[in-house]
C-alpha cells in the first residue's frame, strides 16, 4: 500500500506501507543502532515520534514477547530502507509488520533513509505527517499545520502505569533464555514516566525490589513510605517529550529533594532533576539516538571511555556545574551525560546503562545506586 509523507520543511515523499493504515503526525528522528529494533520500537520514550533506522534492513529477526520494553508500542511510525517480512530467527514469533498492524503503528519502507538522516542532521528534528489515506500534498500540509507540536503534548499520561505494581524478575539470562528470579534485599520506588522493562530488570538484578508508581503519585505518599522504611530510595525513569512542560512533576521532585531521599535518574529523570534544581534543559538539534555513542567517564582517576545507548532530544545545561560534579561527557558533542549533586545522595545519567540488547559498558551504574539506597 502506498504511503505519503510530508516533512515540516516541505519535502514530500511517496513510499510503501508495511504497518497499520491511517494518518498520523509526529516528530521525525533517526536511530543509528544496528540491532534491537524491537526494543527501540517498544521504548515508551519514543512516544510522539517517527523513527528512521539507519540500519538498511529491518524486520529480519521478527518480534517476540520477551524483548518488549513495555506492554505496547507508543511511537508514531517506523521508517526503514528495506523491510524484511520473511523473518528468520529461532526466537521470532511473528513479523514486525503484523506487530505494527496490531499496535496501530504506521510502517514505511522503500524510502531513502540515508537522505532522510542527512536532512535531519542538517535541519534538525522536525514534525511530519504520514498517511496511507491522503496523498494530496496540500491536504497533508493543512493537517500538519493544524496539529500540536511534540513539545506541546504531555505524553507521560499516555505511557505511565495506571496502578502501582512490583516488578517480578531480574535481568535476561542469555544462556537459559529466561529472566533471572528476583533476589532483593532493598526496596525502592520507581516513578514511571515511561520506564523501560530492562531498566527495572537491572535495578532488580542488583538487589532492589522495584515498587513502580504512576507518574501522578503524590510526593507526600512517597516521602511517607521513605520515612516509614518501606522504601530506601527513588528512581526517576526515562520517558517521552519535553521535560520543561511537566510543571507538576518538577514540584514533586523538589519535595523529594527536600526530604533528602536517595535518588537516581536516567534520561528524562536526569533532565527533570536538573530542572528541579533550577537549571532548565535545552533541545539538541537532532538529539542522540543509537547504541554507539562514546561517553567519557570521569569518576576514575584515569578517565574511561564507555560505549553507550542513547535516546533523547533534550540536554542539561553547562550551568549545572555550579551545583553538581559532571561525571560523564558525550564525546560526540561534549554535552553533559552524567552528574552527581553536591552534598546530596542524588545522581543521574543521560544515557541508558541497561542498554538492551547492548552495549553494556555502563551497567555498573545500577550498583552505584544500590550502594546509596538505605
């Protein structure tokens, strides 16, 4: 089936659809990962976005239930050079195309993804519309202009859990092809802004039972649990959208900071901690999305370079150095990747140390959080 695409800069394309039918608007970004397309597609942080894969062939290992990062896909669409419907992998259970149709997600193939990536690098991430129903450029332009921008939408309400629960298991065991059983001796609360399942797996794996809470959970309830000894720390999860619009969450985190609760944030959680300390985030031109970003770890006497997984469009400012030690630096553009706040049991990183399917250079960070949790 034909699908028509219109970018915010006026570029118009026709391609082939392999997912769901319909018309949808979102922000276009590119991801340079060579593996793990299912984990990327089911990462709630991509809510509101179309993902262009620079890897030319997507779909060749199918989809399975164990590699889901959340219960469903929240992104707007998937854009690939060549889609492989006839998957071949002993763990594959169904095709990517069938999965996207079930999830109501548009799939776009037979398009020059290298050109799209170069366009995004040159002009920055931008809004776009894709449709299998409407192929008139003027009509698509009207839809795009009349649709809200991604930075105007609170996607946290869509991706957060609706009720609290305890995560049931540890990390994936690649030898036994199952998740490790839960063995924990500490307890934490996880504020779910769109948390990835493999983050919960790694937190549990190092010994922390994860009580996952909806994003709208009141700070007073969390503080009471901490004061009563029901939890020993709080994890602020990854999630989608612009952190600056999440005013209620800023105020919640300020209260948690005042209560001196040990805290750790990843990605959106990292950004929210910065904003809550009075240092607003800024938007990168095209963000960091991929599994091959070099990050310098300044924690050791001799700096170490780690290869990391990334997925974000927003970053903390240089001014954060006034109140925090910069622990990690992105070697692509020298932006801040990690901070440890002065005189507080609070730290955060921009990259994803759980990194499924990899790289796993930064997994040690979960143990560092375990060490400060009471």
